[in-house]
């Protein structure tokens, strides 16, 4: 870092305001120390020093000496936030463990449910890291005036409270997936709906629980929340086509687990079971299609 001290001051000056020679002299050791602390705080996370110093300068309060003002910022947290927005894997991993896991504990005060916490944290990740509707990721708005952990917790709690106020959240994911219109005009479907619905719900719930957390979250975010593969790809740092394959695989696994669970529950002969599964296969397709339209 010894080769770039003048560049640090120049980057700060270019992004903030003119500095006197005295102010520059006082600012240089502060900026150097901040960069050393940030790199030590987040091993494996690296930002271009001049770019980060310019980012610091944009958030430095005016009205007091620059060295004192920049020292008042949560510099390590600003460093992590900027690196995470850039998509650095090490930064996103650190954000998860240092910021989002604690936020999840706070969300449990709103509703102590694993499914609810998972949903809120997925939406929080999306809000923090992905551009939506032309709006930049929320992490770009973090100004370093308080701990990133508390700031992100406030975002997560806002999402949690919004979900709690939404009437549609009264329907759990498994009920939402099977409660769409399955074709009441078809006598066979209507018969199965009444006679086998409890077994179908139990089998479907069991099947959903067997899916890996990533697949459950993809179904929830893509089918219930209506998020597109581009947004989900940005969230998971993969191409949209990869998300499409994941979604197809998750849906196929969900249907297959549902079939197996139904086969264990229902005392039907082979012909009856095959007929039931054919109908349920179509029903599930309609349910998923309905959710996609509703999203």
C-alpha cells in the first residue's frame, strides 16, 4: 500500500470536495489505516483502494475536518457492502454469516417459523443485492452511519412485517401449491379432490420437506413471489438458464416425492394408483401454472 498514498488522497478529493494541504496531510494516515483494517476484517475480500476511498468520500459527513469525519464512518461495513454489491463471493459469504444470520434471529421475533424466516431472508438478499425495477440494490444506499448488521436487520424486519400484513400469507406454501383451481368441472378431478385431498396434502407436505433448502426457496421465490430467472440468477450468482434448470429439477423432484408418498399412504391397486397419479400429475401442473400467472 506504500505505493499508492497520494492516489488515496486524490481519490478522496475527487469524490468529495477540495482539501487544503493540511487536511490532506491529516487524511492520508487515516485512509491508509482504514484500508488496512478493512482488509484485515474481511479476509479474501478485496476492493480497488482508490474506488473504495472514493466511496468513503461520498458518505463522509461535511462540516467537520475530513480526517475526523471519515473516522466516524463504519468503514469496514462499507467495504463489505460495496464488495457484496460487486458480487464478490467472499463478500457475499461474509454478509451471510455476519449480517443475515443475525437478521434471521431478529425476524423470529415476528414469526418463529423456519419457512417464514427463510422467505424473509431470501427477499432480504434480493432487496440488498439485486437491482429491481430500475432501482439499484439497497446495499448501495448504506451510508456507514451505523452498523451494517443493524441496518440490514431493519430491512429484514420491514419485509417480515409487510409479509405478516399480507392476507395471502395465511396460506402456507404447500396449501398454495395444491389449492389452485384443479378443474372443478371435471368429475374425476372433483372426486379425487374430495376423497384424496387430505392424503394429497400430507404427501405434498412431506415431498416439499424432502427438497433441499435451495430448491424449496426457488419454488417459493419463483412460483409464489413471482420472481424471474434473471433476478434469481443474480441472487445466486449463476446464469438465468441455470436457474431454469434448477427450477425444472425441483418441480420434477417435488412431483416424484409426492407420488411416492401417496403410494405409501393409499391402499389402492396398481390400476387405481396409476389413474390417481396421472390425474394428480395434471393437477400439480395446473397448480404450478396458476401460481406462475398469479405471481
